[in-house]
């Protein structure tokens, strides 16, 4: 049986997030001849619709209402619920981002659905869709499928390789005003905490610092290395607790979960709670002066040494490339 797959599209600073294209790629595998319907909230535009079509959307559904111009839990959950009731998809997919983590459980509860959250992979065998998700802080992976009813899942960013855009593809664009009532929160202003120019959860390279960096000034070297590599900067909780950097940069079980191509851990011991947030990185480089540091057990490249000597050397060498 064919399946219509609804993909909840996310923007950041007015730009479509990479994770939305990854989710569209996953959605395309699931249709079995059905349609991929991308839903955009707030004002849509032709350029966005074209990008979504090129990445796999057959239809672009723009749900408009002035309450949807900035994310709020109340407005978006009402809007998505209405869209699901109108479109009647067989599968709903969202990115497992801060927005997706807030929105998906609420909408699932409103619609009386289950939710398979934080999936890192999808296997499609004909009609069967199996979602793979980590458990026990990434130590094990479980496979889940929905036996009956609407399938609802959130997909972790940076785990599904987004397909190449197909310039020939076009999509039907449907614009609809949705009803939003009973708003308990009004967004008056958005004050951003920044982790640098790049979004940590979508960065391909992350330079991360721990307690071993010793001070906020010590992080300046990491920012410099990140600048040279085009990387984002992350941190351990100990570094955030010590005030070396902002909590928005924390990677780990209670921070952000990241899966970059390259993760460079500087002065981080490798506590299980930190590993929970980064051990699925494709290549891990660890710099630590303690040869017994647990981070070396997950590292692909281990540099035993003083980060204050190693990082400047890396900056010097990478500048030559
Ligand atoms: P440390 O463990 O103190 O390690 C510092 C490392 O720096 C050491 O290995 C040392 O050898 C090395 N070092 C020192 N000087 C140098 C130098 N000059 N050059 C090279 N290496 C040097 N932690 C997280 O990171 N993220 C989380 O989300 C998180 N959530 C948690 C949730 C709970 C419920 C709990 C209980 C803890 C959580 N933690 C989390 C904390 C975690 O247990 C660790 O305490 C923390 O990760 C340690 O951070 P660290 O590696 O920077 O510090």
C-alpha cells in the first residue's frame, strides 16, 4: 500500500534547516508510490517551495497565520494538528531538533498517537518501515516499527545523508490559513544565545573544549582553530559549569547531541554523559595529556599531549592547507 508522508519543515533565521532536507530524503524512501508532503509554517515563498520540491516534496503545504511567524509551542502544535487532520498522512516526520522535541510529543498526544523519537536511521523493506534509535546513552540501538495507525517519528540531524537536489522536480503548492486560538504565550522578542556562526547540531566539524581548557581565555584558541576549519565550538558540562563558555555550547546527555564528520575533543576526559552527545561522530580526535583518559577509547586519533601546545600547532598547520 502506498503511503503519504508529511514532513514538518523547519527554518532558522528564515533559512530552511539542513535537517529538513535529510528528513525529506528519508520520507522519499517510505512512500511506496505515495506522496511526500512538506508542511511549512508562516509565510512561504516560491524559492523555498522550489528547494523542497528539488529535495523530494511532491506537495508543499503552507500553513499560514500571523501566530506562526515565530515558533511557539501553542501555535505550532495547533497548526500541525489541523494540518494532520486535513492531509491525513500515513507517516509524519520531524527533525529531532529543539523545535521537533517540543512539538512532536504534544501533537502526538493531541492526536492520540505514539511517537518514535530521536531516530538515527530508517530501514524500508517494501511496506515495512523500521526506525533505529539509540538507547542507554548510545550504548545500544533498538529497532522500532508501528503495527497500525499513523507512524510518527523524529529524526536526529546529521544521520541521514540528504539526497542531491533534482533541479527538474516541481511541487504543487497549497496555501491554507489555519485556525489558532487560545494562545497562552506571546513571543515579544527573541534574545539569542550564540554558539558562534555555525549551528552546533548541524556542523560538519566541531572543536570542543573541556575543563582542561582551564579558562574562558583558553577557549580563544579553540575559537581560532574552529575559524580556520570552518567549525562550530562545543564544550563539556564541566567547562560550562566553570563559566568558560555558555551552556548553549554544551554537548552531551543533558546538552546537545551532535554527529559531525569530525569532532576534536580538547581537554575532555570522556565521561559517559559527554560521550552520549558525541560518540556517533564519524571521526573523533582527542587531545588529552592523560594517556588513560576514557575519551581515547572512542577516539579514532589520539593525541597525548598538552592542548596548549597541540592546538596552536594544528592552527599553524591547517592555515597552510
Ligand atoms: P574532566 O573530567 O575534569 O576532564 C578534564 C580533562 O582535561 C582530563 O582528562 C585532563 O587529563 C584533561 N586536561 C587537563 N589539562 C589538560 C591540558 N593542558 N591538555 C590536555 N588535556 C588536559 N557532561 C557533559 O560534558 N555533557 C553533559 O551533557 C553532561 N550531562 C550530565 C548529566 C548528569 C546527570 C551528570 C551527573 C553529569 C553530566 N555531565 C555531563 C558531567 C560529566 O559527568 C563530567 O563531569 C564532565 O563531562 C567532565 O567534563 P570534562 O571532561 O571537561 O572535565
